[in-house]
């Protein structure tokens, strides 16, 4: 089977990454949804997003997505509307990729712990609706691990084949130990927070303080991606966000589209976006906060004093952001501050490691950075479980450690620095922790799938259409080991 006949599909809750096995980058990145503007009764397919291998036509008119309604086939990461997914895939395969499914195989990603009923719906889509020749279902952590471990074949650690993958995606966040290219399901920990929840929280903050944007999903997504960042010192930054004038390093203005001159929003003064980086050296020019005031700092502050709120000009086609810029990503690290019964990301990672066998703990903590140092080529090393203890003792001599970050929500500036700062007090002193983000966190899963699809053993790993018709979905699924 030629790898060019294998369609690799990273079917995310927010974006679909699709292309052909053996390629470095996907052929298309497409929002996994349909949208409808208020002036139309028809649901439309979004335009593909630019990739590193394709250029966008600047002369093409961009659609006006103001107040557009959105329908998504996935909720909390799981397929809930197979009819809608069929419509999106049909447009993708016929109009964009232009493939004949009956002559192609499909490698598709699926979230961990997917219910059997949802698995059957996916199998029916692949074999009965689109008539693909063969199917392989993979989970995201194992593909991320495969891609990172295969970038260089050198060194003992490459043969260890063990890592911890933190996937902060659109619908959820997973901390997943991976051993010998298999995700250890009993060690996986999940947080029901992702990019969608962050966007909704930012909608609420902006709507309460400035202008109603509860229907502006695409617009607030753009605001979040352009302006939000992770704070390294939340109490300090909350205090600085109260300042006025040039002393406020966080204030940025976002201009809303007017539907005539421009159909997309933009940042009014782009040069101010990164002013907060001046605080990284720790010299903010303010005395430390009293301890009794720190406890009240996690509560979102109103941008203006109550007596000044009557002076806000609601007719202006723009709004300011100050502490909203870092309070929104703060949800991932401290969800309890917002009343959510969820552990923070650092605690989630530690729980995932502690759920594994004790002999794996040093391997998981110490494996990470060394895996990233050797970064190219294919690795298919295997280690017998009896030698884990000796490997753990050996790896403790290494002075570095690392965790693989993937997913679009890890692209917030200072994300890895904050996670390392939160992890350090929770990790044993014997281990050194360093956070490593993939070179492109959005494409990491797809690249791992492309690598797997180009391997010589891929055809034997797949379930064919004839096997599905003879054995059914449940028995065929046992081949995928997850």
C-alpha cells in the first residue's frame, strides 16, 4: 500500500488536519464546523486555514463571520452528530482533497475512552458511508510520542520509548503517559477544559465589562489568540492591570468589524501586545503586595470604577482588555478559583505519573528532555519490563527532564514557563523538570499519523472493509489496543 493512498485525518473538536501519509505537513487545515451568518438561512463550510505548505490568496474575499451561528459535530471531544460529520467529511474528501475513498485507506484520530456506541458510529461513517478500503484508529498521545521519538534514532533514551504527553486541545486537556508507543490508559488524567471553554469565558468577561459579544465565537477566538498570555505572577499582574495610562502594560484595544470597511477585527496598536514581556526580569517598580490582599486577587476586577461606568461610550466600535488577557488562560492552571471542581494542569500531570508503576516514575520524569535533544529519524526501540528498574537508576544520573506539550492551547506565551514554575514544588527534588513544546503544537498529532502511515507495517495494522463486514465493529476494534 502506497503512503500516498493513505489519508491521515486528525479529527479535532476545533480543527480538522487532513493530508496524505508520508508528507511533513497536512494538505489542509479546516474548522470542524458549519456556520450560518444572520443574513442567510444556509449553513456554509468555513474556508480552509493557511498551512506551512499552502499560501492563501490575498485577493479572495473573506467571509463576514460577525454574529455567525456555529454547529459542531463533536462535543467535549466526542462525536455526537454523525450526520453533520458526514457532511463536513464529504466536502473535505470531494472538494478539497479530491480523493476516491474506495481506493484509499484512512488513519483517523479518536479521543481516549471513547464509548463503544461512538466507535460504531465512526466505523459506519468510514466503511458504510464513504467505503474506505481500510481503517486505522489512533489516539493522539501515541502519535505525538512517535513523532518526537522518531526525530532522531540516537541514544539509549530513544530505545526506552517512554514519555508523558500533555495535550491541551479545543475540548479538553489530557496528561497521558506513553510507553513503547502505547498510551497507558490507566495513567491518563483529563481536565474538561480546552480552547472552547477559554473562549466562552472571554466572551463573558468582555460582555460584562464592555460590549455584548456572546454571539461572536469567531471574533473572540481571534481576540484570544492574538492578545491572551499566561501570567507568571498573577497577584502582581492584577495590581498592575489597575493602573492607568502608560503604567498599565496590559491594556490593549481591539477594534470590532464594521461590516463595510473591514469584515475582521484587529488590534488597534499591535506594538503594545508584548509590553508585558518587560516584567519577565521581575522589576515592575512596585512594592510587594500585602499578604492579606493576595487572597482577593483571583477575583476578576471591573475595568472601570462603578461611578465611571456611566461614562463608557457603548457606541464605540472597540473595547479594551487589561487583566482579561491573563485571567482567561489562568483557567487551565487554577480552575478552582473560578468555582470549577477540577485539578490544575500541574497537579493533573503529577497524578498521571503517580498512577503508573513506581519503576516508571524516574523514566517519565527524566526521559523527557533527552528525548527532545535527540530530535530526528525513526525509532522503534522496545524495552522489556524487567529492565525498567535498571533503566530508572541509570536515567537518574541525567540532569534534565522534559514534558511534551501539544495542542493549540499551549501556544499562549509563557505557557511552558508557568507550567514549569507550578510543577517544581510538586515534583521530587531528585528530578529536574524542563517543559518542551512541539515545534508546531497544532500539527504534532497529524505529523505522527503521517509517519505511522508511511511505515511498512501500516497495512497489516489496519482493519479492512471485508473484515469489518465479516466480524463487525466490536471485534475489529480489538486490533487497535485502546
